[in-house]
């Protein structure tokens, strides 16, 4: 099913160079908000220039972005942000975006890793390291696909553009800034880890802070005080019940997940002395947004449940828990039913040697919702198992990464149009 032009581009795909690029990317500890995040974007801008691409490397105004009514929120400390867009020559034909984020989450406990998280380690076909599947393998596949098309000499009827962004992990500020700068397209492929399946919808996720008051007392006379920990327990039970109610009838794309839109507590702090009844508890977590749900409605349901639990407890009625919405605020997003993008990518995957694939949704938030919200048909397709992301055993298959690059190459040619 491949055309001669597509075969020529695939023949130009340099797998060893792709592997070297991925090793180089993994060696940079580009944790969200760090100086290394900026360093990596500047390095990639240099690579794009060497490919002969038109490069836009800029520093957005953080204050301006934070004042925007649609600001997506952030969680990491950040003193600067950079954006990078690099593409082929301007054209009147369709513009196709290959998007990817360069930031990674912190590695966590170093002892949980078999070695340095930022020293990539190859075992057979598997490459281990922080960011291997989420999503530096996808970024490397994007670069390899564009490099193959350039090396093959294929002339595009449209334009192929890389959007390489920061700050995806804590809210999507990099993608938000890129879209606000005016960089748009007719289709967007994001090679987040999907194990080479299609993910065409994402739930959202809202970061919250729940503050619970108690009354301090000496631990030897604990009944003279009120433990904020104990008052948190009915609130937690109420939130667990809310989670179950909201996930009772999942969207068919998410039917394979036990909890499509989870509510979880990620950080909990209470008390300041072992023998003092704690008078304050602060819980922070993420609250899943259902597909197509207005985030404002999701927040209202959460706040209502907290108010109901407080009203049922004499202490909490007089000292109600407070809720604030901090950090990343991910809406949901999806590719419209019947959009031809899914068929193009599925066909490119099959024709380039990938075989059959499945289509599903995902329970996490991503940049997909920002591009879809801007009216750009967008989906995820990329190497790596989603369950390996953010873990101390993060890894990616090298052969799967090459197949992703092959699919992206063919899909990009078909979406932009090409001639011999």
C-alpha cells in the first residue's frame, strides 16, 4: 500500500541515529521547571537549524500567560519558559504538527532505580531511564520522521512542523504558550506512550488542596482537642464515594479502565509534634474530569461533597474544610467522531509494518486537550507502555520507537500531501 515516495522516505529513516538521539535526550535531566528543560530546548533548536528548518525559539512572558483567563496552571517552581517550533518551508497546503514535550517528572527515590535515572541503560531491545517512554522516545521519533523526509528529498505540498514544548507534566503551559503565539495546524500527532495504539480522548485532571482544621491539645489528654487527621477521615470517605458515583457509567473509550477518572491524594501533611493533637491537615491531590465535562461543573461537584460531609459533622459544620484549586488544571479532550485523522494514522501504521491497533481513551490529562480545544484534530500514537511512565522502571522498546517513527513518516506524508 506504500507509494514510491513513501518507500523512499522510509528508506531514508536512520534507525541508529534515532537511537543516538534518544540516548542524548535521556542524558539531560530536563525535570519540569529546571534549567535543563531550557537547555534541552536550545539544543533541539540547533538540531532543527541543521536540518534546514525554519526555527522559532522564543521566551514567552510568564506574567502575561498567568494573567490569561485560560491559564492552565502550573505546579513546578518556574522562573522562565521557552518555546520551540521548527518546520519546513511555508506552504499553502495543510500544516501537520508533530508535537512532543521535553520535560520529565522528578525521579523520586534514587534507591528505587537500578542506576542513575539520567544515565540511559540498554538491555536488549529495552532502553531504561527517566523520560524514556514519557515522552522522549516520542520526541526522538518525531525528529527521525522529519529528518527522513528531508533526507529523502520528498517535496511536500503542505508543511510539517515540530512543536517541542516544556511544562507539559504540570499543566501544559508550553503548549498553551505555543498556541497563544499563533502556531496552529490542520492536524496534530502527539507520540505520547500508547504502546502503538490510538488514544483519541483524554480525561482531565484538576489539582486541589483541601485544608482541615482541628484543635491542638497535649497528646496525654487528646480528648481535650480535635484531631485534624480524624476529621479528614470522613472527608476522604466522602470523596471516595464521589469517585465511585462519577465513574459508574464510563464512556465506551474508557471502559477498559477500573477507574477512568480517578480521585487520589498525592500529598498529606498534618501536625508539628508527636505528642500534640494536630490542629491542621493539608491534603493535595488530583481529581479526574470526565470526558466532555466542564471543569467548572467538576469543581462544583467536589466542593458540594465536601460541604455535605462538613454539614453532617458538628465540628466540621462549625469549622468547615476549605478547598482551593492549585497547580495544573487539565480539561478533557477528544478527537471528533468520524474525523479522518484516526484512519490516516491507522493506515500508516499498518502499511509501514505495524499491524493492527486498538483505539481507546486515557484517564490522564495531556496537551491533546489544548490542541483539540483550539480546533485542531489531535490524537496520541507513540512508543512505550503508559503504565511505565513516572515509575522507577521507566523504559521503552527501541524497535517500537523505530516503528513509531515509520508510522509518523508515512502519516505526515499522507496528511501534508507530497510529490516525487
